C-alpha cells in the first residue's frame, strides 16, 4: 500500500477503547460498495454490514471485552484493517 492510497482513504474510531459504542468515520470510500467486517482476535466473524453513510455507530451488542479487528473493504478492493478494543 503506498502513501498516496493511505491519504485518500481514512477511517477514525472514537472512542477506542470503548465500553458500549464506538463511532467510525470513513473518508474516501465509495459507501455504496463498502463492507465492514468485525472479527475477534481468533479470526471469527462477529459482524458484517454495509454502511449507509460515512458516519457509523457500532455497538458492543454483548461482545466480550477484548481485541477486535475491523476490516473496511470497498468495491475497488481497497482494504483497511484497524484494531479496536472493547473494555
């Protein structure tokens, strides 16, 4: 992944770590073709969804405290993975 690509596609998670809800802000992604996949540290899929805006609220929904990975992929095969922590 080159530096130009990293600057074009950005995501922010706030807060991280979080207790109940974190907000995900996407920038540069084609939202109509974006998929967000959440996995636990063992690689087991916890959730997969298609956002309808650049601002997403992701709720804990009973998931245990620990480390999770959020992978954001769009229809052009751009992919970013970020670690989030549930307290």
